C-alpha cells in the first residue's frame, strides 16, 4: 500500500480564510500532483511537480498555489477561500514513466 | 473536449458473473492506460495498467483489454464479488508527459 497522506480529511471554513491543504509521501517519489474532483466528474489536474523547486499549473485553472521545497511535501494553498472552491482535493505521487500514480485519501473542502 | 470517456455512469452485476467496464479515448498519442478503483471517502487505488504495445494484461480476477484501432479499453472482472462495488476510473497518458487524463468513472454494484 502506498504511503501518501493528506490532512485535513474534511474542512468546513468561512469565506475569505487562508487555507493550506497538506500532502506528504514517504516513498521518495519525484512526481507529485494535485487534482480537484466534483461528484460524478472526472479528476481535473490543477498542479504538478517534477521535483524540488519545480511546480507547474495543470489543465484546470485554479486560484490555488503550491510549493515543493522538500521531495516528500507538496502543500496547496488558497489565499482567500470562496464558495466556488468547495470540492474534493486529491494528492498523488509517482516514481517515473510507466508507473501508476498513488493517491492520498483526499481533503473534502466546504467553503461557507 | 473530453479525451477519456466512460459512457456508462453505473453498472449492476450479479455476484459470480462477469463485470465489463468500458472506456474510450480520442488522443492517439496515449500509450499507457490504467484502471483505478475508488471507495467512498477514500482516494483512488491503482488496479491494473496496460501499455500500448500489448492488447491484454491480466492480474488475478482483473483483465484489461486494449483495442488501439478502436481507441477503446475495457476492464473485465471475473468472478465479480460484492467487495468489488466501487467507482472505477480509467486513465490515459502519453509517456512523453507524466500527466494522466481521467474519465468520469463508472459506479459498479455487485449484487449478492
């Protein structure tokens, strides 16, 4: 079983707050990803990283930002949360080409 | 434009019978395909993958078939068990990138 952890699992918070969603993996994977998923919809890639100090925006535009200062840690930040940010956020990592992504259990975020 | 499509949002199958989940893709550059299983309140779990150099890959009760000319892949589960009840996502990638494109998922219910 893959070792990738996301905290918090659930978060209900008011509009305008700054939020950081944590993602850590203990497998030494270089590649890490953030996806956003709404019920019944596909996973949309919002950010990815190929290694330390490397971050790129994904296919779905997002107001969030990410950082990759350490290999094992890939936090996602929303500077000012809005109701439109309500969604599930999934973090994943992978070793290299031809390898599957391993997912955390996600953070379900609700902005009131 | 959705590059990976799962046209059946749900499927019900009797325990012990075969479950067949289908996935179509449009991008001929995709050369690596995966299936993930997702239980409620958990992240997707990798199930099985196939490279475009193969047309079949088997792992226990799970077999994935790839028809490149039709741009179609399918997942067969034989025999189906109640514990297989979950949402199944197919995903595709071009090995020149590390990004996966996901379908919208098919909810499988295996009836005891």
